[in-house]
C-alpha cells in the first residue's frame, strides 16, 4: 500500500485560533463604535476568516464583501496579538503518534495568508515540521477550489487518491472531494449553529481530537 498523505486545515482543525481572532474582531468593533460580539457566537465563525468575522460583526449579509480597508485593519489587529491565546487542538505528541501509526507524510492547507500562517506555526511549535504548507495566497485559487490540495499532493509526491484531508468547514470537504481525496469533517471545530456537517458528504467525521488517531488508522489500514 502506498504511503498515505494526511493534509490538515489549520484554524478549527489543527489549531484553536478563535480566542485571538474574536479578540481582534471585538477590538475593531470598538474602534468603529459597534457592540462587541459574544465569544460563543463569534467562535463558530472563526473558520470563515476575516471576511466571515467582519460580516458577523458588522451585520453584513453573506453576499456582501466587507470593505477592503476593514479587512486590512482586521488582519493588522489580529497580527498584533501575536497568536498569544491560540493553541493546538492536537498536541505535538499526539500528532507525532498519529503520523507514526499511519506511516504518513503530512501537510497543512489553509486559506490563512502566508505571513499569518508562518507566524502561527512558529508560535505553536509547528514551523518546519510539515512537509508542505499551502496558504491562502500560495496560489491564485483558494478553497473550496481543489487547486491548493492538488498542489500539496504534488509537493509531497503522493497521489490525491492516497491523501486524506481533514477540515471543519464545508469548503474543506468540497475542496477535498473535488481533488479526489478522502475527507474527514472535524466536527469539534468551528461549526455554526444550524450547520449539519453530515450533509457535507465527508467520508468520515471526528468529534474530538483524541479520536483522530484511531479513525485515521482505520482509514489507512494501519495497525
């Protein structure tokens, strides 16, 4: 059997970044004389990036893009926090165990801009560990387009059909399926109330990080 590739989304799958993302949103809302958002509500929008959080905070509908100056202001505010309150959902020891048990090559595919991705990975102790990191500005396309996942598969030298992509948003599963990969919905992540991840047609789902090891061993036929 070919060596599998394990590709992870970042926010809401590998890392719990909501504390810093929501804090950045609320600081921006204060500057604009808007009421802050309760953490419990804003957390579930964290996987939708700056645009999703700004739509929530400023009451924009799903089809309205936030002004670019708001997005840039949000990114600058978020970057200034230095990811100090972000943490791993999956500890380094647990991740090492997963990779060892599956004999896998691993990587990260995220829509987060490269500068923020790199600083976050450094903060979390993950910098230099993944075989490939594809950020939101690595290619012209972003998820749900399959191109970032296909690029990651080429970089690690593993055919897409031998890769598994884990993510907590519908666009992650859509991108993985379009790339010809098996997919896992990480339902412990940032899923909004009313979203039914079971309708995303992922090959499997996992509701707690500690269950990832046994699920992936099962999916890869590892023992």
